[in-house]
């Protein structure tokens, strides 16, 4: 048995018991009638999560695979794009485009800040050749939320499509794809979907589909026109990740039975509880507009967050994330997605304070910690729990 850790990271996330049970079932062939029925249900359920009438596809890849798929299916060599770079994942968009010979115009945003509509509008006004605007909905390295709905209103008036890496947003915030006019929406299994790492989800608007007809970037595994053809016949282009898809079926069933907002509501409540506790403890929230999917807390200047992270894991068996690049050593990132029980958050607060005190013994007070946990629990228990959520 692997050592068991309480997973409080912004992906991968702890899995609900019914997902674990589903993953323990025997392997089945992807061409059985039973599995084909599962596939049909899952495609339908995904459309309800994306809130779209368009087809939703999945790739057997992590989320980054769907980001690559979005690029190779819509663009051609030499095309120009605008990449919103507000952290590590914005860098990833730019790197994928660089790898395929796309001309990248970077819109660099100070870490922790949201991109503004005016910034994107100015960039589009200045360069009529921009074919696509690539951004995150939530930039997981800083915890910031970007105004994707407002950005979509801008790109809608131009030939450019808006590509959203919504890997830590889909299922954590309401973001109806068709209503908001989002052209490409991407999700990942190990985030709000509460599944193991290894599936990615993607859907295209009609405007984005139009580009697939002229796209000349090389593609084979991620060719969505071929995937669409296979899906129309009830199959996947290649072998299906049967175990993952069956687990997805379980999640979607819960999600759809308990109301579409059940997972979103639980994530938002966990976010509110963590933020309220952090404020009582005197810890600042890093992003200007925090995404509910994760809480990014700034530690006191004298405290190295990498050490805190490592000690929480080795001494308390709780895994949280530290900061990356310019935030390395400065912040702790706590995930609010997945099967997180109330007691998991309370234990995390205890461990966080204990590990900060190893470097700064006068940090906060026992009384404040007690208050912080009490407030967090009040928030957690005042809201009805969603779907297969823990409590
Ligand atoms: C997790 C994540 C990804 C995908 O990472 P993979 O390791 O490829 O699954 C992409 N973008 C964001 C914003 C993420 O949080």
C-alpha cells in the first residue's frame, strides 16, 4: 500500500469513494455494447457541464494535450496569436505555439493580476492579423481568475477566436460556453472533475470549427476532425481509456443528479472557508481576483514556503503546493477541488500554522487559530453539501 497523504493540491485531487470503486472494476473492451452506452452517456453529460450544444471531445492525455490539440486543430504555420501570460500556464500556451512555429505576441500580466478587457482590446486593435487569443480562465500558478466572459465579448467582434484553458475553472465556476461565446474550452480530469490524471476535455464553437477546415499545422493523434467522425459512429478515434471514462460516467451521474451546481457550490464554500481562516490568521491572499478552485496564501516574509510545504507533507501527511518561479518560497497554494472533507481543511490549517511556527515561532496565536477553524467550519456547515462531496 502506498503511504496515504491528504491531497490538498490544485490537481491532482482526492477522489470520491464511488470513483475509487469504479476504478477497481475489471477492465472491459471498448467495443462492447455496455461501454458504447457509457460513451454515449458521457458525451451527453459533458455537454451539460460545458453548457453547450456543440460536441465535447476527450483525449487520453493530461490537460496540456488538449491545449496542444486546440492549437494544432485551428492554426496554420506563421499564424499570429495573442497569449495572455500571467503565470506558468500562460507560458505553456506560448511554448506550445512556439513549438509549432506560430508567431506569439505575449501580453505579459503582472503575476497575481487579472488581464483587463482594455489590454486585450488594445492588442487586437493594433494587430488585425491576430487569429486567436489564448488565455487561462484561472491561472493556477497565481490563483487569479481572468474575465473570460468579457474577453469573449471583445473577440466576438473580431475574426479572432478565444481559447480558454479552463482546466482549473470548468466545474469550479459557472462558465456556460455557448451563452458566454467562448470558442475553445478545455478541461482536465484531475481537477474539478475529481478523476485520476489522464483525460482532457475540449469543445469548439462554430467559429472555432470553421478554422479546423483551413488549419495546416501537423496533427495525428489529436486530429479532432477524425475524432468527430469516429464519435459520430459511437466510437473513439483510438482505444478509449475505459477505466477513466467509466469513472467519468460516475462523476457525471452524481453531478447531474444533484444539480449542475453541486460541485461548483462545494468548491466555492471551501474557498470562502479557507480565505476567511487565512484572514483571521493574518495571511494575505495573493491574487487580485481569487479563483475559487484554489487559495494562494502569502506567508510572512521571513518564512520559506518550500520548507513549510515539505514539512506539512513529511510530518502531517498533508500535501499542498508551494509557489513556482517568482513565487517560489513565498506562497502556499491549497486546492479546493475534489473530495475534500471539512476535517481535511481543518487539519490543513493546524499543520500550516504548526509548520510556519517552526520558522517564525511568534506567528499568529492559538486563540486566532481556534477562531480561524471555527469560522471555517461555520462556513462549511452553513452551506448544503453537493453531490458526492464529503463533509
Ligand atoms: C493543471 C493545469 C493544466 C494541465 O496540466 P497537466 O499536467 O497537463 O494536466 C493546464 N492549465 C492549468 C491552468 C492547470 O491548472
